C-alpha cells in the first residue's frame, strides 16, 4: 500500500511540475496538440454511420487495453481508487465478470461530483447515495441486484467484450474521446445532432434559445416537461445536410428507453419507436426537421439493415438502440455487443462497405469510473471520457488515437466530407442562433481524418460472431 501511494504521489507531482492539469492518477499518454490536417482522400467516405450505445466510461471497457491511456498501475496493481463512505475504504478498479451492471447516477451534478475538482474519485460515493435514495421503500429489481455489490469501479476486458476489443485490434481505438457536455443522455444526443443543448422561449424562433446543458426542455412524460411539447428551435446538422442535398437517416430500434433526468439512474421505461420523440430520438422536435419535411427520414432500424444489404445507405446515418440492447444498466453487456456486431456485419456484407466509416461510441459515462479528468473547453464541457471506435476499410489497423476528441469531431468530419467544411456557425450557416461557440472549431479538438489511411487498398470485411460468449451467466 505504501509503495502504491508513493508512486501515485510521484506521478501526480510530476504532472503538476510539467504544467499539466492535476488528475487523480496520471495519464500514461499526453494527447498531441491538434495541427492542420490534410483532407485529401476524405471523399472516399461516402457513408458515415454513427452508432450510439449507452452509459460506459473508457476505463470500464478499455481500461486495461494494451497501449491505451488506461487505468494507471504498477506491476498490475492499480494506483487509483475512489472513496467508499460506507466501508471507509478506497475502492480500486477491479475486473468485473458480470454481464449485467448497475452503474451510477449520471446527471450533470453527478458528473461534477464524480470529477470532484479533477481528483476523479467521487464515483463510489455517488453510486452509494443514488442507491440509498432510489431504493428506499421501493421494490425495484435493480435494487435487489445491487444489494450485494458496488460496481462503478469494475471494468470489462476481452473476456467479456471480445468483439469490441477485436474492433480495437483490427481498426482504431480512440482513448481520449469525451462526451460533448457534462451531463446525461438528452443533452448529449442534442449535441450529437446539433452541437448544442438549449431551451427556447418562443416556438420556432432560434434567437429565443438559451444555453441549457443540464435541463433542456424534456420530452413529454419527463417530470421537467410540465406536459408541454418540446420545441428545439435552434439549428441542427440536418438543416445543413438538407440545404446541401445530402441524404441522411435516423434509425430507431423499437422497444423502450430507460434513461431519465430526475436521478439519472432508475426510472420507468418508456415506449420508443421512430414516431415517438424521446431523449434518444430528439430530431422530431427540431423546428428545421419539421419545416424541411424531413420527418420521413426518421424510421425504424429495419430500414437501416435493408439499406445496408442493398447498397442504399444514406450519406449520414445515426443508429439508435432500444433499452434491451443499449448496454444502459441493467441491460446485458452481451446483448449490446451482439446488437452492435450485427450492425457492423450488415454494413460489411453490403455493397457500401468499401466507402463507409462506422463511428461507434457510448453517449455518456453512466456513472462508471474513469481516471482522466476531462478538458474544459467551455462551460458546457467536455464531459467524461467514453470509448470510441472507428471501423472502416480505410481505418488504420490497430491504431490507438490519442487525440482529444468529442462527438463534435463527428459533426466536423461530416461537414468536411459532405458540406464543403461549412460549420454550424450562426455567422455563416444562414440560420443564426445564440449558441455560445462553434464547437467544431474548438482549438483542442482533434480531427478524425487521422484515423484513416486513404492511400491503402480498401480492407476486406472482418465479420465477427454476434454471440461470442460471456464468462458469467446473466443474473
């Protein structure tokens, strides 16, 4: 114990001396400073597919991946931990073989407390507090599942998620991908399609919108909605895609969605399909989508599989799971991996594979531990670190991208590829709104073009089994 604490102290002091922000557990890699990147070859990508899973931190899935900025250790012993107020001990990261996890709260306040002044040690106390609050006098099956374990410090590896690790080995793993804001699912999904999360006081008027990172207007059914229909009046990416005659599709898996704003952990599952706007399907409530008659582009996920099979993928696709395959606790990790593998295999088997880039990520950290303090780019974010993978016939093989990235990089890539580098910029996009900044232009943001080698011959598909097995039977 004394040796571990001494090494951790030396590492942290070294970071301070070097002028780096203090992190509880030093990163093993320093992300390179962004520099100008040539876009030569980017137009070989004619189809971008963004697959958005749920609630996993980078360390929880790739914290022990060789060469990545993972959990700091000395000879296999973790150098980091998070204090448990119940046991009065500091809980170290541990290998978790459970297929079903509990996770922790993941509201904006939870993120602030997890980060804890950049010490990155609030995760266990937040999970304890959320379980105590949520499970008091409540017969919730998830509560009984959590009764005997606190799992936010747990991590999976190739034994539980072999396909995700195989994609990392064969394609690109991004180890400094951060959610775009320090918050929960709805704001994150709003940032993903529009680069902003806001509240608007006048329907249809983008200039009436104000920044709302923690609590944008919630979809009907959420306590914060007060029964009102949301109106996302600011400008979203589909506005530019439609303006430039670029095809897009938003594909929703029918089922349910479990996330919620009140405690960020447990709530009643709500029905989800392409015609039901929600926190994972916010586009129907955007003024521009309705005004441009683009609601027909939001369809069932079966249309995605048909398009992949027949070579009819649009230029830009977003693919959204339902609660059973989302990996949002308590959904099975194995079910989510199988779902994602099916999506990737469908693209690989189809005629569009040779011109496609698949960007796979998880919308927020889900309360799970991560040791890297997120960079501060503005008062919205970045949020906590999440896994990121790039799967493409032009992706660099076995490459670990250490650039600082966020979902803003997806919008930037799409704009560079299909929109002549036009940004969601109120000064130039033709539809001004009062967003605080242009996130694609944040100086610290890396460029996804570096994850590709457009000079190489397109690589053959690498099909994986959808059910490679899981060590532990689901509880």
